[in-house]
C-alpha cells in the first residue's frame, strides 16, 4: 500500500475531507506531530511513498511566530524531492514546498480568505482540475514558487492558488479539504486570529458544500498526477 507521511503542525488542522478520498483508494497516511513532546520528524524518506506538509495556523516561515520545526521539515521535503517522491504542500506547507524546491516565501499577515480560483493550465491535474473552483485559505505568509514551477491556478488577485513542482509535487495555497470545525479549532488553539473571522466563517458555511464537490475531481487528478494509486 502507498503510505504518506503527513506533517501536522497544529491540533486543529489535518487532512480534513481529503482523508476519505485517500482511504477509499487504499492510500494510507501517518500523521507526524512535531508539536507533541517527544515526537521526531523523519530524517529520511524510508518507509514512505510521499510527503504532505499541512498548514500551521498563525505560524509563518518568514514572519510572525516562526514554525519551530522549519529546518528539519525543509531538509525532509528536499529529500523527498531529490528522491522524486511526491510532496503535497497545503497552506503554509505550500510555502515550505516552494522554499525546498528553490523558490521562496513572502511575508503576509494571518488571514482567513475565501475566493474562487481560476485554472490557468487546461492540462492541470491530468485535466481534472475544474476551470473554476472555490477555495478557503487560513495562513500567514505566501509561497513564491521557483521559476521552474508550473502555476496551475490563480486566485482573484493573480497569485498562485495551485502550482506544480516537477512531475508529481503540488502546492495548494488553500486547504482543498478544509472543514469549518478546523477553523474553529484553530481559533481555540491560538490567541492570534485573523480579522473579520465571524464573517469569514459565515461565508465558509455557504461554500463548504461547493468546496467538497470540487474536491472530488481535484483528488482524482492529484492521485493520478502524484502517482499515489497503489498497483492493482
């Protein structure tokens, strides 16, 4: 079976709606929680077929309260990229992927953003990325993909909403499987919260179903392009 190493940075943020899609395809995932005392970040790719870098709530990698495990995580991401194994970055994880691949990150304040992404590459995710799809973003800072990256979708401001590194690694600015409860848990977990949170949660409640529906096709393409489907 395919096994993913999932680096989780907060109690509140996890794979969310993506879990069911992985499980239905017999793709296993193992959470690694560096914020738990005694937990260790793997130092090599052995035992895993891919890496998922989740978001980190209000923590950043170039501003604010910096991610404590930044160094080891970048080394691990580079090891997976060097081994040509897929890396999926979500939220701040997309910035980690960008930096590991030779790009960078720009400082941005913590924000809870809802919007509509526009596909910029008709072949994105093997043609399964919808032409337009809703997204929800809860993060600080933003990814600056390297020049070699392919931008697959942009947000309303023209910033990358989804980009591809190499043949099988992908960075999502928003969490494609976000649940409302995840945002509520992040609010409970950290003192710092984004502005206009109540309005954002109300808008998210309206979009939750559309986000879940878009995720179906996104996961079909992601699993295919990342090479995650176990052999029959």
